[in-house]
């Protein structure tokens, strides 16, 4: 995720330098050339804006999905025991879950887990 942010910032900085360089290199431009430059500049700003909006939207969606509370049912084959915990999606790992109360539950390789939406 950090690399995506860094790449986005590098693209923004590169676009700004490109736009500044194009302003400096223009000494005498005709009206037609200025119109073409405005179209290019407008399309670059539009693409940059859409990229930032899409990145922010994806980040928000990922954050919202990770914070969704789901019910995790743990079925133990050794005992006839079924335990249900409420866990955020981001706190479910391969061998451990962390409940919304902060309890860490370590899972064995024999236990079966069932993840279901809480239905809010």
C-alpha cells in the first residue's frame, strides 16, 4: 500500500515538473499552439484528479471492508464445542484471530473456522 502512495506521489511530482518545464520552454507561441497546450494541460490535470479520486476511493473501500465485523465460529474436532467470536476482517490471520474485545485466540491446525457476516 505504501508503494502505491509513493508511486502516485512520484507521478504527481513528475507531472508538475513537466508542466513547469513546458511553460519555461515556450518563448513565442501562436494562439493555436497555446490552445493545444491548454488541452494537454487540461487532460493531464483531469487524469491526475481521476487517479487521486480513484486511489482515495480504493483506500476508503479497503479500510471500510477491513473494519467490518464478522462472526467467526470455531469448531473443535477434539471436543464437541462450538465457540462464536465477533472479529474484524482485518484481524483474521492464518493461525490467530483478535476479537473486538481485544482477546487473541490462537488456532490449531485441526480446528475449523467458519466466517459469516453478522447481518447488520
